[in-house]
């Protein structure tokens, strides 16, 4: 706990203060907007931005992580709770906090069991597909609020305010930073200024509502926002524990995955090292804190963390300062928050989530690996057609399925000697010489129950293509492990080759693999020899 505090220096304080102030200004409209996505009163988004970063600072290892509401997790929360209670009702709020409690408990248990590596089974293309599908779903869901009514019957005053806000936000996102740089504003300050555009647009729209009395003209606003800090308590619905458990597992998984993807990218820029298991504990504590303060599931926001980084955050103190400023905003008079127009908040959500539509991963995957591209599109389609939970399941299943498919079909190369050297290469790629009666095969994967049949088939195919083979050398330089099933398969191959008058040899066996083989009977019964290198095998057998 608090390892960063023991290494804190006074010179780090200005950066933390500036970052804390900037992120707090960004958090007010963003937190309220994401609470709306989750189906909760806007003020709950601020509640969920105060206690969680304080608890994350105790355990988390990222110096720039901004923990709080996030669009995708808010969408997942809404999709899980909507069938169970009416959005905005008392029961809905209780279930949102209960979902955060269960998700936090899942993350804490995973951190204590040190199983953070499980997040690696969600590939980048699948994560990209999930993000694309969720972004489209969120944007579509905000259109009614943006227009003040359905597409075929909008409230024109609300629509004008919402669409005007949308145009300003989109223009600021693409043009404000370059404009500020042309005005000789430092690049970092220009980027931060562009990120604060939503706050300025929301303030301007609120002022327009206040001066023009637009709330009386039918423009929906956030309504009365209770002043004061959230009370620390925990109301539970005991009838919903079992119903919420499975969704909490999915939420916890996505909280960790989203948080780590952004935190790792920023940590690499500073040469910092993150502990995945401590991040699990930190995020788990943050979600427990959100539950106790009447919030909903939270995670590390990629966009806010990037702003935190750019604004000079040097430690977790920046997040603590942000939380303190948000608490002060609730303690101060909150009358002005009641006039925030919902069409403008909807515009901020739409611009924020559409900024997540990064198609570069799809383009790269389409050129590099069509299977990954298909997994990306299937995940995005699953989210759009079947819902967020189904999209997560499809993504995990496709990630693991692709891993198993590739592992079950290892690359095997016929090796030959490069003339005049001791180098051995794939005869299909190099002008490498082979020797009569000698067949050398390099297996480029670990041997396990899932691929031994494919390996045996390839070996038999090569033996059939080379009927004069007297020596078969398996070059195991790329084999990191041999499981029990593969051990039996090698023993059976050895016996079969003996009956056919072919000697089986092994070369370049790695130390850990050799240690395991010495505990078996394979080496004692091996028809051929054990060679240190492919060159030694060639020298002896060719």
C-alpha cells in the first residue's frame, strides 16, 4: 500500500496539482453523462468519481490512471440492470451499487489469487471489435435524448441545442488543438485545452438555458442535484445476488481489461512497470468504494488517463486531488448543475464514444490475419445484434478458439544444410541441401494433446514422400514443453519406426524439456541418438 508515497518528492507536486485540476474539470460533465448511459441520475456519476480513486491510490501501481465512470462499463451496467428494474428507480440504484460490490469482490479475489494473466485471453482485435460495437450502441441510444424525442418527432429546441453542441464538440475535437498550436500555444497545453472543450460547451449550454429559460420551453435538464457528499452505506437486494453474479464476473473482467490496456500504454511511455495483480486489487477496492458511496461499476478511463498523463501527473496523488475537487463541487451550491441540458450531455457522450471508433486495427488485421479480422467483426456484430454480455462471451470464445486453432496446427519445416555452413533452414525457403536417407524435421511449437495428431500426420506424410529414409531427426529447438499425451505419442512413433527399420533421433532439446524427458522411459528406449545440435546430427548421420 502507498509505495508511491514513500518515494514522493516535492518536485512532483506541481504536475500532480495541475493534472488533478484538469481531470476534475473534465470529470464533471463526463461523469454525469456516463451516469445517464448507465440509467442512473447524473449526480451518481460524480459520486462514483470520489471514493474509487482514493481507494485505487492505496493499492494501484499506475501513476496516471484515472479511475471513475467509463462509457463501455456504463453501457454494460445498463444492459444488465434494465431487465431487473426501471432505470432511475430506487431499486435500480441499489442494484447498480450491488453490481459494483460484486464486481469489486471478483477483482479482489482474482488479485489475491494472482490470476491477472487471464486478461491475456482477450485479443486486441476482439477488444477492438467489442469497443466498436459498444460505441455504436451507445451513440444510437443517445439520439433520442440528443433530439429531445424520437427521430420522427424531435423537440426542435432540444434538437437545435443538442446538434449545435454536437457540431461544436466535433469541431473542437478535430480542429481546436491544431488551431491553438498555430496560435503558438505549447503543444501539451493545446492538447489539454482541446480535451476540456466538453466542459466549456456544457457551461455555455447551461448558461444559455439559464438566460433563455429553455427549461420552460421543454428542454430536459438534469434537475435538482442534491448538495453534500454521498453517504457511505450499502443497501442490498438479497433477491438479486444470484442474478447479478454472472454479470459481475463479466463486468470485472472488462473493468480490468479496459483499465490495463490504457495504463500499460502510458506506463511504457515513462518506462514504468505495472503489477497486474496489484491493479486487480486496486480496481477491486475502487469498485467496493463505489458501491459504498452509492455509485456503480467503475474502471480506468483511457481518455481521462491520457489527459492526466499529458497534464503532468507524476503519481496517484493527482487522482486524490481530482477526487477532492469533485467533493468540493458537491459541498458548494449545486443549483447550477440542475440546469445542465440533457441534449448537450448526450452530445458529449456521442462525440466521446465515436472517438473510440478506431478502424486501424481492422485494417491491419485484414491485411495480416483474416481470422483476427473475422473475430473483430463477429464481436462487433455480436454486441450490436445480441447485446453487450453476448458480445463479451463471443469475444472471449473467439480469442480462446483462435489460440487453440493455431496451437493445434504447428508449423513443421523440412530442414536442409546451407552449403559451406553449419546453418540449417527450411528447404522451401532456402537453397538448402538434404542428404539421402536422412530426414530432418523442425517442430515449431510445444507438443501437447491438442496438436500431437497433426504432428504425427505430418511426420507420416513426410516419411511417405521420402521412402528411402533411414534416419528421422526431430529438431526440437522451438519446443518448450512436451505433455504426457505427446510423450506417449513420441514413444509410439519410436516403436512404429523401429518396426519399419527407421531410427528416431532427437536434436537441440531444451534444458527444461530434457529434464522432464529424463524422468520418462523415452530416452532409454530411443532407437537413435540424442544430439546437441542439428549440425552434429548431420555430421554423424549424413
